[in-house]
C-alpha cells in the first residue's frame, strides 16, 4: 500500500467515525500521518469531556488500527 493510499484510508476511517463524535457535539480532524502514528485533533464538546481518552483510544485509535495497515497508534495534537 502506498503512502497516498494509507492517507486515503485514514481519511475514510475519520469520515466514518466523525458522525458519532459530532452527535455528541464534538469533532475529529486528521492532521498528519508520520512513522505509523496518526495525529488527530478532537474539538468542540470533546475538549474537557470526561470521555475524551476513551473516545480517542476506543473509537478513533481502535478503528484505525483495525482498518488501516501500517497504523500503530493515534496521538492528539
């Protein structure tokens, strides 16, 4: 899989999970992919939310790890 294909897959996954995050007043935006790490920014109601870590790890990271080869983790920026 080329780098461009990986980026497209990452964006597809972000687009897939975005409605679930937006439903609760938040949002997720893809920032970059570097050395196997996907960098995202959670905003809106996600900021300061008690479920921030679980949303980042259980929804965003787990979904990306499952669906996109080459992704080894997710970090918030």
